[in-house]
């Protein structure tokens, strides 16, 4: 039988990366993958925000430390293979409904894209989970990870950032602010639906937060739930 998916898509040759702007690095990667028919046909694309109430999450095997790093938040991209193919259903008025193809051998490997991991990119789901996170019962509560999983299409339409979260007071007492880390050299990102709604910045309020509310997007999971989701 034919396999449903091949290997994971390679990173774009012209991929952009700016240190400490993981939400934008992943936005551009999700945009690139979403623009490729071959990727969209084989994979469901998700953007995952990792944070918690205290904005102190512990992650292992990251480039900035050989042991553990503590971030206020982090963002990764997940590719999950599609195992259902839409087919026409005459009984449903010709509409397409998802039907599992019996002639396809499903090779269900989930892939993680993390620009800041030591594990390589992409990395298979099981290896990434095992080496990036410790079980909650082995981590103090304030460092435990929560996960907001957002379909890439929603993220690309709804995300907006003016990068103000990276501004800090100047050390010399000047009223001017300065960036804690140099910003990307392209314009601020703002999805089409965010722009129509007049939203210029919802990074923290709609994505980094792990509180579920009317202005947030995606589903929020604890670590054990996130592992089950994958």
C-alpha cells in the first residue's frame, strides 16, 4: 500500500530568523508552509505557544544553555500528517466529507519545528517531548509548561505584534525606550483579520496567555494533555 506521507518538508532556503522573536520566526515559517500546496495536502499545520500563569517555563536542550532555560514564553510549529481524505458523498448532496482511505498505509509521524532547540529541525515528536520537557511532578509548579495550540491558518489571520513587549527603559534615564533584543528588519506582522479589526498588538492577550477567553485562539493544554494531543 502507498504511504500517506513522505518525509517532513525541508526548511525554506530563504527562511527568516531573528533571535528572541520566536513568534515571528514561526509565523513566517507557517506562512511559507501554508503557501505550498504539497505541504497543505499532506499536513495539518499548528502553531504552539508555551507559557504559564507566571510566564516562567522550563525547557531543556535549548541552544542557549546545555541544561535548562526559563522563558516567559516560547513558540514552535507542529506538522501532523493528514490521515483522512475528503471524498464526495452523493447522499450528502455532493458535499465533501472526510473518509479514511483504506488503501493507504498511514505513516503517522508528527514533526516539531523549533528554531532554538539543540535537537535539530525538524525533530520527531516523541524525541522532542522526551528531551525538552520533564513530567510536571518533577518540575516546581511555577516552571510547568502550558500549551496553546492554534491552527496555522488562524494564527496567520489573527496574530498582530507591534513588538512593544521587547521595549525597555534606557539605562541612562532617558525617556526613550530601547529594544531588549534587536527587532527584525521587516515591518511589524499583522494578519488580515487582525488588520480589519484594527488590532495592532495581541501577542500577549490572545496567544501567550493561557487563560481561555473570548479574545484568545486555539486550545489550551497541560503537558499530559498536550502529549495526548500529539
